[in-house]
């Protein structure tokens, strides 16, 4: 977080057996401890990446 530049944004996605957005896309200078609870019976990183990509739409500018 200390390396964020003006205009940079971040979100927190928690994943295990499923993935959920714990903290939506934001430009806040800090991250809270995740609150979402997901099943630890698996690791679905594919779903986590898909969820992350889905939150950044073509109309959403990304950091360069």
C-alpha cells in the first residue's frame, strides 16, 4: 500500500473453495483485515482471478 500512486486503486478478494469481494475497488490508502469467510476445503484461484477481472470494466481506468 505504501507504493500506491495517485489514481491507483485496489480491492481485496478472499478465496478458498469460492471467491468473494471482501473490499471493493477503492483508492483508500489502507486495507482492512478481511472479514469475508470462505470455505477452506479448496483453493479456487481461477474464480478469484475471474472475479478480479470482472470488477475492472472497460469503462474503469486502470493504473499504468
